[in-house]
C-alpha cells in the first residue's frame, strides 16, 4: 500500500478532519504525512555567498532584520525589520512638520485678515523721490474710537471731537542702522496746498502747526506735509489710537519702566513713584501723554514716548511672549485690531518695523528729535510753536534720505 500499513490507514480514516485554519505543513504533520518543503528561490548571482561565508553588515543577507521573535500559532519564529522603528520616527517627525506648517499658515492668514489697511498713500501729491532704506511714519492719534464714556473718564482723555495726532515719529531702517526721529506735533511748518476731504475745496499752502495737517486732511495730508518739509519719502504709515494702545499693553501683561524721578500729572492721570515698576494699559497711556512736569513740555514727552515704545517692542519680542501662544495671540490680536496702516503694508513690513523699534532699545539704533532752534516760537496766529533748526535739520534729513550714517544726534 505504498508504505502505508492497514492500521495507519484505518487510524487516518477514523480521525475527524483537521480544522481549515491549520497550514498545509501542520496538517501534514498532524496526519502523519510528510510536510511539504518550502520552495526556495535562488539568490541573484551577485548576492550569492561562498559556502561558510558570514554575511557582512548591510549586505542585505539578513542584516536588515532584528533578532527572531516568537509569534503566531505553532511557535514559529519570525524576524521584525529594524527599519520599522525608524519609519515610525520618520512619520512622527513628518507629522510634526505638517502640523507646524498648518499652524503657521493659519496664523499668517488670521493675522493678515485683522490688519486695517485704510490709508492710501497713492493719493499723496507731489511726492519726493524714493530714498535708500525704508521710512515708516508712526503716528499716535487721540482717537477715542472704541472707548466708552466711562473709559474716557478713567483714561483722562476727555471727549474731544475731530481728529488730532498725539505723537509722530519717522522710523528709518537701512544699511547704516535704525534711527527713530520724533517730530513735535507743534512744529511750525508749511502745509502744502490740498483738497479738503469733506468740502472738496482747494486750499492754498499755509503755515501752521504740524498737527493741523492731520486735523484738516487725515493721514494722507499729514504724510504729504512731512514729506514736503523734510524731503524724506514715506514708504509706510502706521497709526494707533488710545483704545488700541491700552489693549495692547494689557494683552502683554504690562510694560516694565524705570523712572529717575516721580511723575504726577493731573491732566493725563499720571501718578508714579521713582524707580522700576510695571505699568498696565491705563497707566502706560497716562505716562506717554503726560507733559506738564517736563521742563520742555512736549519735547520731554516725546522722549518718554520713544523710550516706552522701544521698551514695549522689546518685551513683546521676548521669548516669554513669542513662545507662549496663550500670550502671543492676544498680543497680536490686540495690536492689529486697532492699528491702521497703509494699503501696501504687509505683515513682513510690520514685522520689520517692529524689530527695528526693538533694536532702538537694544542700543543698535538712534533715538533723536528733529533739531530745534526754539521750543517757544511765537507765531502770528497759532500761539507758541516749535521752530526747527533748518541748518542741522536739513543735514539730518539728507542723511536719512540717502541712508548715510547719522551724525546729528541732538
């Protein structure tokens, strides 16, 4: 019977059939038969090893596999590829990069959507030629937009109608460093001919305080007046009102300032002891607006404003803010909600302006005021005003226009 005994045949026929999940090899072994032998494919000629040779690491002859592990029914040994762990790590890193990219892109579009691009510098007439470097006109207005009657009382802003500037600065960045130059709002300058925003009438050129330009024609006429009197081409415009200023400082958690002497000013609400202290939004607004205790009034106030803005930018760029999303997003949101800029201002331009302001605090820039010949110049119709020292001022303006090293420091 071909090697089979009658007893073996009878035993095989009497046993129940094997379950279907058993492999052919185990089925053959259980039934007493000869298990089929696996078919081995010959290795390519270049991969064959001579008898007794030991595979080299990385040769592809088994080194890509880890130690055998027991698995599956029957206790058969299998080998787990070592690159499976590496693949998991690679997928994890790729996933992290994708998440960071999505968050960054989402943050960019979120921030970009909040920017108020309302100033059209293309409407500015008779503009000077574009100079070297970049010039930002930074304006603090006394706008009460967003303030309630109680806010106006608490912040000592009053309820004045109309629009005026509270501070004006030209921030120049270029190959020769950064210069922040303040322009007194009472500067006695020529306001060039313009067309009224409301009346649409044409007004002849006249001489008034610089603040008058903003009141009569808004950001566009203010920009034109500054360009007309300095010869400096303004590339970008940024303006923030009282409410935006307070909200930004509060979102930052306050700004640390050190005072050489106590400050008390009923008009602005400033009431500070000498020494270092953290100022909240309301206190910060009072600090940058106070002037009556300063010996040179508006000029002293401008120095405080420059110092404060530079310090605020430095703290906003600190790791404790940038690396903390619960702090960073409110700061960005508060700053952009009430910041009014020109139509061509990009987030990159805003970031450049911000970092340039931060650099002034770090000592890598100049913080100056336009040269002045008289802080109490008696005008025919506008009372006391600030008169520029045009000899020194022209030298300074030319240096900024040509992106030369600034030598005029006072």
